[in-house]
């Protein structure tokens, strides 16, 4: 093969490459959702150099959308759903979900539908594996009506339909500022797609539902048991599963902790409770985003507040967590983060310092290394990599 063959092949396949010392890496497409309270316009489509670990500051595309704070892709990555985290006092006071088609060649977005979520501040969404329903968590900052979990059917074109099911929960009231009403923070499906787990920060519980798609009006039915109780005042936020589905991990926002569970056919059994703070230091801490590494060997959790960092844990065969690193994010309020496809870089959405910070990562040790880039971007909140065409 001559020297120009790799480049010609890359152009045929629809992506550019960067090669150093015999290593060829693609330019990846990245979608970033933002809050639009300042000067952000909505969803940003950027390019990421898989070799250097740097984002191109010139967007491929910018989609105007109000507060698209959480981005959800379908399995084939032909559709994108964005929760428009609107509510009282916002330019658009109505919570919504917007959907977009993704061009299979250049990965550009085209708006195709939008629907109200019948609640304030929709902050998280998951698509069922069959693509038939979108499950949306309305955080609901107002005490009345509070938060809710809603189900929206999705048509064959990817457009969300009107809400067909709405569930609310009883608040615990333990924290007088944050738990006077329900605040549904996430809705996550089990890896086999048979159960849905809804974390309610205001209720100190994770509610469990059986997914029954043939019941078109109410596809979510209470499981047995129907709920998992967490420590009073802990404020469950986001639940994630290990790649094999045997373990689950949950951030407790208000107490800055991570709960570890074993998982068996929709049943969660708590096995460990890990403090992110260690010894009390008098500063404000808040557990946020949580994700396993692509190979499932490590767990990463953001700690936000007066201290802003990523904590790294190793995951043993039985799921036990052992802390191995605390890495400052060099910014404020790491709301979300994502691994690049190679697992050699971590992109962090530092919401309140208005930037995406890229850190090197050692896939073998799991540890985070030097900062590669700090890209200015107003109020970033969600990061999604697209598969290379």
C-alpha cells in the first residue's frame, strides 16, 4: 500500500485521519448539550481528534434549542433526543423534548419533532431498547407539582408523541430545602431492557418498574419490590449498571456518596456505601455524574461544589469499589463527562466555568493524567460521542 492509500481510504469511509508513528486515529463527531441562560445557543456539533485528544473549536453545526441539557441517542445513532430543561422563570417556561435525525454520512442534525413533557425541568431521558418509548425525568423544582416520571411514545420517524403515562412519588421531607417534593432525576433501563429504575432525589428512593411495551397506555408497571430505599436525606441522583448488568452504582447527591448494589432480574441489593468526601472538611460537596469505564474495570464519579473533582474507583469481580484517585477537574461544577472511543481521554463538562476540559487517561491503570485542552463553551451539560461512519 502506498503512503496516500490510508488517506484515500479514510475519505471513502467518510472520516479524516491523523497518523503519528504508525498510529491512525479518526476524527470523531461529538454532540454537546448546554444550558442557554447565557450566550449558548443549544446543541453543538464538534470534531474530536482521537490522536491528539483535542476538540476543534470551530463547530461543524450549532442547533438552536432551549436548554438541551441531556442528550439521548438511539442504538443505531440515527436519532437524537434532547430534554429541554425549561420551567418557570425561563424564556420558555414549558418543559419539552426535542428530537433530531442524524445524517448517516456527515452526522449533521435535522429537527424532526418536539413535545411537552407535562412537567418542569426535564433533566434526563432514556429510550427503550425497542425504540418505542422515551422515558423522561421531570425534576420539577417547584414544590407543587414537584417532579414526575413520564412515558412518551416515539413514532417510526423518531418523533415523540404526547405523554401517555405519568408517575409521581411521595417526598421524604428530610432535607427541608431539597426534599419538600418529589424530584425525579433519572430514568434508566436495566441492560436487558426489562426493568426501569427511576431515581427520586426528593423521595430518597429508587422506584422500580417492569417494562411491558404491549400495554400501550401504561407500559411501566410496578415491579416486585417496587422501590429501593436509600439513607434518609441522601438524595439519589443517577443510577448506572456495569456492562454485564450484575452490578449497579448510584450517586447520592445530597450526602456525596455512591451506593453499590448487586442486580438480579430487577432486584437491587445494597452491598456498599462509599463516601466521596472522606473526613468531613466543612466544604460543600455534591455527587453528580457517574459512569463506568468502557471496559467496566473502573468507575468514575464527579464531586461538585466547593470542591470540583473526579474520583476514580477500581471495580472488583464482585463489584466492590476501591478508590484509586481524586483528580481536580480544573474548573467548576463538572455536571457530566464522557470517555472518547479509545478510552484514552476524558471530556468533562464544567458547567459553571463554561468549558470542556479534556484529560488524558491511562486505560490500564484507570488513572487520569494531564490536561490536554480547556475549550470555552457556555454552560455545557451533556456530551455524546457518535460512532464513526
